């Protein structure tokens, strides 16, 4: 897989991380960032599914209003 970074600011960030010695190469920088993003994306997807399930349960007859 080849990835092209088209935003100069992001390209500079990746280059800086490699030049600083924090990462061996650009692939390692991208992999580390993806490992950080993946759990957030998974949580977002789970939340989205729960919202959709709740919306489906809101169909007539499938909910009760709670009164104080």
C-alpha cells in the first residue's frame, strides 16, 4: 500500500518525527497514528449503532413515556 500525504503541514510533521529519531521511517509514523485513531473510530461506530438501535425502538408502540 502506498499513501500520499498531500497536506504540506502533515508531510512536514511526518518528516520531523523521522528526522528527530522518534521513528525509523514515515511508515512507522503513520502506523503509530493509526493505532491511536483506531480505538476512537471503533467507539464512535459502536455509539452510532446504539443511536440507530434507539431510533428504531422509538417507533410507535415500542416505548413508554416516564412521568415524574
